[in-house]
């Protein structure tokens, strides 16, 4: 019975070794995960900052228009 288990394990080991030989990831020279995620994080934060600054500018412009409307509104509509 022990010889059957050894045979099964050796055949599975052979399959795994063949599979590892086909997929040798050391030769691919891929960048590390850390570098990939750092690039993504930098790109996303730049877009978020641009969006926040545009929205802040629009909000302040609308507030300024509503606050200054009584002053220049009468001047524009009277002429």
C-alpha cells in the first residue's frame, strides 16, 4: 500500500515540476507590485486634486455671484 502512495505522489510531483518549467516567472523581468501600485496611486491622486480644485473654484464663484448680485445686479438691469 505504501508503494501506491509513493507512486501517486511522484507522478503529481512530476506534473508540478513540468508546469513550473513552462512558467518560469524569473525570466520575465516584471516590475514589483510595489512599483505598479505606486504609479497607480500617483496618477489617481493627481486627478482627484484637479477635480477638487475645479469644484472648489466653481463653488466659490457661485457664492461670490450670489453675494455680489445685489450690488451689480441693479446696475446691469437699469441700463
